[in-house]
C-alpha cells in the first residue's frame, strides 16, 4: 500500500478517477483542496481548527463551519464559553470544563480495567490525553503566563513535533505510568488554572507574554488561556470519541 509522508510534496496534484477508498490522512495540509463529483459515503473528517480564520469549508456549495460548530456546542454544553474574554466569563468557562471532564473521567474509570491505556487507531489513549493536557497547561500557563523556571511535570505527554519546538524530551518519563499518578498530576494542573482565574484581572488578561514555543511571537494572558481552553475541549472530544469506539467494540 502506498504511503506518503512529510518528504512527499503533493501540492497541486490532480487525482482523476483515482480510488482513494480507505485512505487515511493524518496531520496533512488539505487547505484549498477541491473535490468534484466525489463519493464521500462514510468519510470522517476531523479538523480541530475548522473555525479559525475566515475561509469557508463548503459541501455542495454550503459553508458548513457554522453548522458544525453549533452542533459541537450542543453536544458539549459549556464548549461555547471557551472564548470568553473577561475574568468572570473565563471562570464560568473553566467551571463548565472541570465538570465535563470529571464526568468523563468517571466514565473511563468505570469501564473495564485497562481501558484508559487503550489506543484507538494509533491515537493517544485516555491516560495519554490527560498527560498531554498537563503539558499544555505547563507550557501555556506555567511557562508563558507564570514564567516558571521549571514548568514541566515529568508525566506530561509531548506531541509528535515537540522536539522540533525545542522541548527537552528527557524531562518526561517513558513507559506507561500508573493512572492514579496521572490523575494526581492532572488534578494539580486543573487547580493551577482555577487558582489563576480566581484572581486574574482585566489588566492582567491584556498583559503581553511570549509564545511558549516561539518566543518571538507575542501573546497575551487571554490568548494563552484561550489556547488552554481550546486544547481542553478538542482533546475532550477526541477522548469521548475513542471511549465510544471502545465501548462499541466491547458490545457494551
């Protein structure tokens, strides 16, 4: 089976009458792709950055971005608060997120032993997802906003491009840590965000920070908090999706 990777430049390629059934596109740039007269039954598209920018995504001439965002907000109550811009709104957004994640963790723990370490289609397991959110909090709050000298928890889960971003991967444990330890690390970072939001002011939200991965680009405290909220909701969606898949496979 053919496999294309980052070293393959397919920009501007034309696929005419090609059979792409079952093809899988992971971390691929499909911006501006045009598809005409295509069969899409069963097609599954996951684009976390769908609402970013002003470029539409059209299906049969209809821009579907607004429909997708509205449906996700309906499915995940509280998601619509993730772009709150004032202290009170951010506190409400975080409280809703905490409640949502608590229920999802409870669901995962109640499933058969080992479920939290199951990977679906090569994606992060439930435990790895929580660990990645620990790292995201460390980067965007601990490093960028609080300016901590050593912001990273050793149980953080780095992304596939982390080394390219200059992250020292030796800071993190290898192997599969105990889920109880993961929950403890996660609880500490959730509390850290809650504590910051409890005292943040309008002026502090506007304070200029450095992007934790690209210091040459300015951020604000608010933009850093928005990244954390986006990470939380997107990874929650992934986690629920995979728990549903595991549940269906078990016949539960």
